[in-house]
């Protein structure tokens, strides 16, 4: 078995991180599997996303949320309207989105681009038959 000097990795910044964010997409993991994953990789997981509305159907959601809080993992949050959870965006990602102009609550969504204009019809070019040899 290799020693501790097998992989020379740089030190990782503690939580909450602004860069090097790792996320898990929960596709309906049982509570035990979530606990096992956080027991082994908890220090590396920053964001836990609940996919496809699974949090609405999970009977152990409260226990799973307590587990995520114990491991200092950001979680998807419910909106005021609707059941769909959303990703908890870290502050560094919010700042980047604001610089790029992605987060403007009062701005309407961009208009879709118009469909391409049809090209005018042109008669096909007729070729004369090759000359006999």
C-alpha cells in the first residue's frame, strides 16, 4: 500500500469555499446511503442538490437535512411558490453571476432570437452533357 506521500495534493480550503466547489446530485438516495457518503466524503462535499423533485417524495427529508447541516453542506432550498427545490448558490458564484449580468431580479428574460429568414429560391444550374471523345 502506498504511503502518505503517494499523492502530493495542495491543501484544500475549509468550508464554506468560494472555489473548487463539489456537489452531489441526490437522485433519491436512502438516508443510510447519504450518511455513508457524507461519512467518507463529507469534508469534500459543498452543495447537495435534490434532483427532479425528489425532496417532495422523500419521507426522511427532515433527517437528511439535519445530516447535511451537521456536515456543513449547503442544500437546495424550497421556493416560496411551488415544490421544486433550487440550488443554494455560494456567495462567490453569486458575485460572478452578478458580474456577468445573470442575476437581475427585475429584468425580464431575454427575448428569443428570431427564426432564420428563408433563402430565396434559385433555379438549379443545368450542365451540358460532356463532349464526346
